[in-house]
C-alpha cells in the first residue's frame, strides 16, 4: 500500500489505509506500507504487524506535496525488488501513490487505486479531471469510497470502478481527555476537519453569529489544523466570539474521540466530502450529525431519519437550530444512526476489497500469461485458485 498520507500525519486516508492493512494481516496476508519520511521517524519500523517503509527525501522547496526526485527513484527500486503480488495506491492527490501506479505498469504488477476524495467545485476542476485521467489509466481498477466518488471516478476512467465504503473500528475508548472549556450549561457543537476551504470550516464561523443571537449558550469546538486556522481564529476574535469558539489544533485521534464523546451536535459543512470518517466517528459516539447533501456523506446519513443533510448554508443553519432546540430529536437521530455502524466493519470491507484484488490479479495474470504463451511457447503456466480469493498459485 502506497501513499504520502500516512502516520504521523492524521487524517481519513491515514486511518483507513492502516485499518485495512491490519485486517489484511489478520487474515494472513503480508502487507508493506510505503510512504514518505518525517524527521525523527524511523525509515523502517513495524506497527500492528505492518511493515512500514519510508522513502528518504524531503519536500521540494516552497511546498509540501511533492518530494525531491530521489524519493520516486527509491520507490521504483523498492517495488522492483519487493516481489509484490499487488500494488494498492491511496489518494489521487498523493504523488507517491500516482508514481506507484506508473511504476506498476512498467513492472507489470497488478495495481488498484482507492480514490478517497471528490475533485470539488474549483476553477481547477477541468485540469484535475484531465490529470486524473492521465494517472488513473495506469491502474487496473479503482475503488471509490462513496457513491459520489464513484461517479467522479467514472469521469476519469473506463477501467472497473468498485464502490467500497470506508469503515471504522468499534474500539473501546477509555474516557480521559476533558474538553478544554467550561461546558457547564453549554451546548457543544463539534467539527472535525482539516482547516481548509474545501472542508467548509469557514462556514461555521460565518453562521455562528446568527445562531448565537438565538442561543447564547453555544460553544463551537473546531477540531483539526490547517492553513485556515490562524485566519479563522483572528476572525472569531474580531467578532467578539472568542468565548464561544475553541480551536484545538492537531490532536491525537484518541483525544478526538474523547472530545466527540462530550459533544451535543456534530456539524460538517463540506459540500465536497468524499466520504467522511469523522461522520462515522461522531455516530459511534452517539452524536447527531448535520452535514451537506450530495456528497459522500449522503451514503451514511438519510435526511430526517438518522441526521440532517442540508442543500445550502441557509438550510444547514436551520438544521442546526432544529437540533439545538430539540434534545429528543438529537437522541433519536444519534440512536438511529448508531444502528448502522456494523455496516462499516473492517472485516466486511476486507472481504469486498479482496474480491477486487482477486479480480485484478486474475485478469492481469491471465493477460500476462497469454502474452507469454504467444512469445515463449507456454513457458509459464499460471493457475488462479478461484475458490480461495486470497491465494495465488504459480507453477513454473
């Protein structure tokens, strides 16, 4: 599995990639995660029985996304010498992930890419779709984490696109970290997101004054970090709302779950959300959700049944107000949403993913076999044991 986005960085791709790898290993597969290096983090280590390999390099000057060329050369060498049966890239916005797809094509290794995000509504959208088409063509199949991402992915490729929703570990979390604010007599609205425009966190700051006019007891807990953090903090201070907002910055996932445990409402105003792991985290902590419609969240929340989905920001504010005023509705939504948590079990996702792996490996090896038979008179015979999706038998 390959992506730039992995621990110690915290986010949805990081969590999902690690959880899937853990489940694969539990089912007797061997998994390596290849990712970028960070200062003070070992180049090689094992976590939860997963072998983690970090390519040596630093980002190019002036930005954080692209690494120096040596990293991609090292990645190619690792894939060439690794004797891998399959390459699984994560994130179309990860240069390492896309470089791995190009390498997989050159090396003849079957490959899958999971698309975790939507292109979104930006002036760069046509360019991003074009870039996606050029890069995804190197994969044998695409996994999309939601219906919305599936639709997006099909605009980029004619290769098979499989919709497999992300999951969540139903782990017990010992309650340890108290909210860093006095919540006595307060109603807590929490948000968990990277502080960027795409995540829509600026909309919560924009909507807060009108909500506070009707409900003076609100506290907004903004969990996450990003380029908008300082700007939003300044805006809140200028508006005189510092007492109603708390920005946590980047915190460990355990603390995130602790904070959610103490929230009354979860607000997620992103209209370009590919899936929304934070939505599942809120649901697992019995917190009712208000999110935007027509995104990946629409696969999780059914409007008016187990949460609210808003079509615009005015609607979003109205949905928040409805939950603020109605504690019984908050309880009803949170209980109904929690009933669906078993649908996002990683064992179930593992089975779906393995079917994709088998299909891709089977097809790739059959193609390779036919090419070799015509050129070298049936030198190798490859037999795929379809009764066991995890096993590939090669006979020389």
